[in-house]
């Protein structure tokens, strides 16, 4: 009986151990022909594409709001955020719900790729060859080497500026007042 108690205690992980287990882990997804990565610590959940309520007078990449189990969450299209032409949503399209500074935001992506581990020594700063490259890479904080491929590592705080967070707060207030 003592052995069972010991094994149960050994299988319980503390928040510190769970954070250490997530260190270096990235959720990767496709946008166009590029593969991007987000630190797994930002990813709250991945949900299938669902109806989105548009919000008037917002940027074209802010698709609107969704109701996720009673929480109103703003949703942005990552492809449009990168100033690319819109893509047609299909059965592979999904929403990555991220938690950035205690604000939940949905990121519409074309397709989830995989969860990969990228050690710090395999992350390089993004190149800045021209002014155009710098403007497109303003959301990318690093290039992760994984085998023979590279993943563009995104900083979700840069991806979501204060304007989107304000829209989120306003959207929540509108929905609460409307109830």
C-alpha cells in the first residue's frame, strides 16, 4: 500500500514542473507557405472554426467576436494580420485561443502543424535585410531551427497591439451591457 501512495505522489506535478516541461515547446501552424510557432505557454486551447460576429469599424484582420463557453473572445485572422490576401476557410481552418497578459484572443490559422521542441541555442534573431523585411518581421522575434526546416517564432504581444486588446475589452462590455 505504501508503494501505491509513493507512485501517486510521484505522478502529481507542480505548476513549476509543468512550466519547466513546457519550456522550449512550440505550437506550430501554417499561414500560406510559411510555418509559424507560438510558445505553448500562450496557447489556451485549439477549437474548430465557428461562427464569428463581426464588429463594425475595426481593422480588416479583426474578424469579430466568438462566444466560447460564455466568454466573449475577439478573433483575428493571422493571414490578414500579415497583410496577405484572405484565404478561404475550410475544414482544416481552426482557431488557436491564446492568453496574452490575461486577455483571451482567437487566432484563425489555416492549419495546425505540430508541437515541436526548440532549444534556445537553435533560435536565431530574424534577419533584417531591408525596411520591408523589418516591417513584415515585426511580429517575429526569432527563427527556430528544427531539423532541416525553420519556424518563424511569433511574439503574441506584438501580434496583438493595444488596439485589439481595447476592442476585446469594449466587446466584452457591449455584450455584458446587452444582456
